[in-house]
């Protein structure tokens, strides 16, 4: 059961970080009212946490590789709680912006280390499912923010909202610090060369690039689904919002199902490639629905919102497995940085295209980038799946440092033990 406890802690940590990051936009009206800011200044403040996060993801990943996940997550969330508590006491664009940026930088620790914690505790047969569950932290955090923050901001202002986020981060920091355990990993023997840099091979770069490309259709639908339903289909904002709640649920479910699928087929990149083709088709259907609106247009949009989120967990799992335990923190930091950059750039750039050329062309471009991702995703060799009858102890974490020689022929004269577990896979080159 220990591995499931680690999954719960990692998911909780990422959820509270997402509540802060995605909840801040819901305070826009309170920021204008309480601080006398213009809409442009409010937009700048809302972007500050993301800017801080982008600048520190790789640094936090390197710290996770060096000091372990529990230390990094606990210290990062504790720093976030302190900085948000300070932000609740100040007013004005500059002091509030600085503290929010620093809080975003501190919260990046969770993005860099929580996935590493989860992957380290699960074997390859369950890792996709575990990361799919962990990736539901994004819609969970967004849902919690949408449920609580608007009411809190209306009654208690910006200060009450950031104190709420600070309290969440503080509570989870205590839980992680007291309950989390870093996965056991084999120490490098004295004199052994450090793990090779996984970035010498193109596979990891291609995972990063394809993930960034697939962020475009995901955030195209997230950013413009509501206005699309209002403008093209004539929905009211209330009814469009209710429909999009369903799409968020589908997005969470699709992440879990995609992870389970990857465990069953023994590959992360094969489902990722097939899903990218499905994303391209659904985005094409949504573009066609923009040209010829009908009730099927609504269905296409809901499906697009759901399926475009399905590849996130697969990409993170593939990144960690390709990088190996010695590099997984830094690699997941790079992965997070690329995805967040793509997510930040998609709404303004695609919004400009939609404003000038219409929804159909905007969604067609997003679908075309999914096609490009299909060809960028690497074809990584799939090792033979271990025997299901020789599963490791449920509470034992997999050894991500073992590196058997996959090309060595078996020794026919060696005695065999039918009850012995198989040799662990080499995570630095598995998919």
C-alpha cells in the first residue's frame, strides 16, 4: 500500500499547486477593486506565478535528482505557503507581483519532483496508470479553484484568497514531510562512471517537442471552447460552462485510461502516437463544425476538450523512463518548461489567428500540429514485458538504476529459478 500513499501525496501536492496557479485569474475583479489596477495590470499579475515557475522548473528538477523528492516538495510547498502569506499583507502592483512570482517559482518544486516520486514507487506494469492518476491533479486543481476562489475573492478579497492557497500548501507540505518516503534506489558504486547524459540521444528531445506540439490543441480548446460555443452555437455562458464541466471530467478520465492502456501494451509512445492521430481527427471535426454548425459541433468540442488532455501522463512517464533515475528530475523539469511555454503562447497567438481568420482555421492549425507530433514522437524499442506471475512485492519500489545488458544472450547452462522475479528493466531506454 505504500506506493499508493506516495501517489496520493504526489497528486495532492500537485493539486494544491494547481489551485494556486489556476485560481489566481478568478481574483481578477477583486484585484481591480482592492488595488485599483487596470485590466492590463491585472493580467500582468496573473502571469507572474507562471513566469516564476518557468524560470525554476529545471533547477528544482536538478535539486530533486540531488536531494530527493520529499525534501524538494516539502521545502517548495513550505516556501510557497510563506510567500503567499506575505502576499496577503501587501498591496500594489510591484510588491504583489514580486511575491506572486516568487511563490510560483517555489511551487515549481512540485511539478519537478512529484512525478518523479510517483514513477519511482511504481513498476513499469503500473507506472502509466499511476502517472495518469497523478496528472488528474490539473483538472482537480482547476475545479477546486473554480469552486472556491470566486466566492472567496468576492467576500474576502485577494488577501483571503491567497491565504486560502497558502493554507492548502502548508498543510500538504506537512503531510509530505511527515509521510512521504523517497523511492529506494541503488547507490552508485565507488569508481563507477556517472549515468550517461540521456540528451545525447534524440529520443528525449523528440518527446519534449511532440509534447509541446500537443499542448497547442489542448489549450486551444481550453482557452476558446466557451467563446466558441457562445459565438458559433449561440449557447449562454451558463449553459456553455456546464457543458465544459463534462469536458474536464472526460479530460481527467482520458489521462487515467491512456496510462492504463500504456501499461497493458508495454509502451508509452505507441498510445501517444495513436492518440495524436485521434486528436488531429477530432480537431478537424471541430473545425468543420465551425464552418457548418450543428449539434454535432457541440459533441466534437466536448470530445476535443477530453481527448487533447490524454497524452500528458504518457509524455511524462516516457520522459522519466528514458532519462533514468539519475536524470529524471532535470528531464521532467525540461518537459514541464516546454509544455508550460506552449500553453502560455497558445492563447494569445491562436487568438490572434482566430480573430483574423476564424475558428475553423485556428482549429485546423491546432490539428495540423497534432499531425506533426505524430511524426515527431520517437519509435523507441519496446522490451519484453516481465512475467505477470513474477511481480515484485507491492510495497517495493522498482530499481530504476539497474542496467542489464539487453543484447547479452542467455546462458543455457545457468540454473533457473521459476519463482525468481525477472531482472528489472533498464529505464533509460524503455518506452
